[in-house]
C-alpha cells in the first residue's frame, strides 16, 4: 500500500499531467465544476491560471460549437428530436428566435441550458460566423469568471488553513467541490421537477 509522500507525489503528478485535459473535457458540456477545479489547482500551482482559462475556453467553445452544428445539420436526428421535447426547450427556442445575440451570450450561464441552448441556436438558423463570434466572447468571459472563482476558492482555503495545501488535502477539497456541485445540480433538478408537477 502506498503511503505518505509517495501518494502525495503521485497525486501531484496526476493533477499536473492530466488536470488541464480534465478541465478541457469537463468544459465541453456543463463545465462550471471543471473550470472552478482548474482555477483551484492553478492557485495550488499545479499549473498556471492562464492555462486553466485557456483549457476551459477551448473546451467551452468547442462544445457549444459542436452542439450548434448538431442543431444546424441534424435537426431530424432522433437525439435532437428527443432533446426538443425536454422541459424548457420551447422557452429556449422562443428566446433564441426573439433575441439571438443575447441568447448566445447568456445561454452558458443558465444551468442545464448549454447543451439545449447550442442545439436551439443551430435550429434557429443563426449565422455560423455570428454564432462563432458571440460564442467566443461568451466562452472567454465564462472561462475567466469560473477559473477565477476556483482560484479565489484556493486562496480562501489556503488562508483558512494557514499554509499551502498538501496533495491529499487538495484532492479532498476537489472532491468536496464536485460533491457540492452535484448536490446543487440535484437540488435544481428536484426543484424543476417539483415545479413541473404542480
């Protein structure tokens, strides 16, 4: 069984080698947690803050553009037809048709709407170049915002603990952040489900 400094070194190496890839992959869809964790680990000097922002920005841009292209080119696909029946899709569709610029800029900030919003934007026939420019601006602001929140969380944790966090403490805090995000997502889901059943 691995113990002590060897475990801490192994955890540090895994985070340093695969952390930015995890931020990128996590940011492809609903990626707030990935960007926040990336910012947290940037504060812990696993990698630079700007690298976290870049990974989150690239993942968010690629993910949203992919969802947009799915809506644009695969409108009759069974997956897209099922997505159109999800609660909230009609509201998103109306909003994107009435206010396309605002929708593309703000869509990623509404929890649970990134996937639906990208597809809705593609179905609404927003021009590709217009979507790309607005999406790039929105993704950059989003990546800076959520990576900074994670960085500030790391700063607060360090101030609270009074020293740089050890590898196992960083991992424990990261797990707590993921669990808190999952709990918030579950509460949001239950709230929306309860509101629909009324």
